[in-house]
C-alpha cells in the first residue's frame, strides 16, 4: 500500500474507533474496542506491518501519524472508561441505597393510648417493685375454696353475702366463681412458694353490685402479701404509709381504722387524705377529709393452716385495695362507670 492510502485507512480506523468508543456502554466494552483497534492483532497493527515497505520519509510520516492515532484512541478510551466507571459506580450506589430516614406518626390520632386502669396498675406495680415486692398473677375464674373457704370464710358466713358473687355453671353447684377479690391469689402464692414472701397481685374482680359513681360490677384490686419471721402490725402500717406517699405524693397521708375481715386478725380499713379537698372535707369524702382505699390486717392463723404454713414460725400481713379507686383519686374521675364506657373523649386524655 502507498502511504496516502495508509493515511486514509488510518483516518477511517480513527473514526471507526471514535464511533465505537462513543457507543460503548461498559468499561469491559471499552477494553474490547481498545484491543480490536490498538491491540497486538488490532487494526493499527496491520498498518504498522506495512511500514517496512515504505521509504524513509514516508515511514516517518506514516509512523508519526500511527503513533498519534494510537495515543489518541488510547486517551479517548481512557476518558470514556473513566466516565463509564463513574456511571457504573453511581448505579451501584443507587441500587445499594437504603432509606434510613424516619418519619413522624401522629401517635395520638392513630395509635390510641393505654387505658387509665392499665396505666394505674402498672404504676402501682412499679411502686411495690421499688419496695422489693414481686408481682404475681392469678385467674379471674376461681374455686369456691380459694375465694372463700381457705380465706376462713365458711359456707354460711355472712361475709359471703356481703360479697355477692357470680357463680359459674361448672362442676358442683357454687363451686366455681368469678373471684370477688384478689385475696384468693394469696392462697395460690402461699401454696406455690415457701416464705419469705413479698408479693403484690393485681387483677380484675367481680361483684353483683349495681353500678353507681363509685362501684362497677367488674373492677380491679391489687393484693399485697408479706410472710416472714417476726412481721408485726407496725410493718403493715409502715408499708401502707410508704406506698401512699410514693403513689399519691408527700402531702397525702394514710390512716388505719379497726375493721373486720375473716382472713386477717386484727383487721383494718385504710384511708388516705381526700385528694379532692386535701383533707379539709368536701362532698366526695362526705366532709370527713378521708377516703377509704382498701382493707388490710395480719394474716389469720386459719389461713396459714389452710395452706400449710406454720403460724408459730411465720407471721405476715395482707392488704387489698381498689385500682379503679386509686385512679379516681389521683385523676379526679368523678364517676367510675366511665372506665367501662369506651368513650374516646375520656380515653384519649390519658
Ligand atoms: N379482700 C378484701 C376486699 O376485697 C380486702 C382485704 C385484702 C382485706 C387483704 C384484708 C386483707 O375487700
């Protein structure tokens, strides 16, 4: 081939290489194009094999052109490769992208809230757990034995009448009952654990009461039980007072008044300063300045006997009070029936 022909075909090769590189879509393709144009067996290699047939002048002209085309293709390839690699990197980053952004949910609108009774129960548990008590659970459907008999309330005892019960049609007549208080859980705990025992037992209880502003047929109590060596009435009074201040605040006090429960002896009712008037007397506390919260006393020896705890070695106290009543006092809820109403205007305040 003559040198003008060689120069012309080099120009074609250069153009073809430029077009191929412009169309390349990956760095691998760029590499293939480079090899096919400027590689050992590429298009330009054919040209350089023709060089030796040229005279010195033509050899120089064609040789220089060859070099400059080779380096042009190679630098063109390099820049295409760089930009393709950058594109490939962007694509990879895009595909590996994870959306870690948070977004705000309007919790009150969409998620609802914990019922005031559940919240109060949890807060009461916290207070007692802070005092070293464990939290125990018992069933709402109880045997007559656990709910009454083992608690020293025999069949014809008037105390059964004062806790009008819902009996279930199950087994022997009147042998299964919706528990009327959380005290049967005391029995279960003493049967399951050896003393020393420091436990609270919250839960729902049922009584055949007509609903009014302070009573509903289903309500909640939290029971307390301590069994240890040398436990006295002072420990009971101190525990009640400590709880009262921890839950209601330092300006609220407790007091005990003699009362009767078959399963404790001596027994007391415990009252706290009326939270509505602060103790000066108002309609809620009937002018007395005190509100009754629950009952308590020293565990009766007959109860210890029923569960096989030796009353010579161990002594203890128990208490039980209304969770609903606590919430009523703490949040000035005027009517307890609202707990069961499912009124969103009430529920969403807590
Ligand atoms: N169980 C009693 C009630 O429901 C309260 C109570 C519990 C009294 C423990 C004394 C000891 O009224």
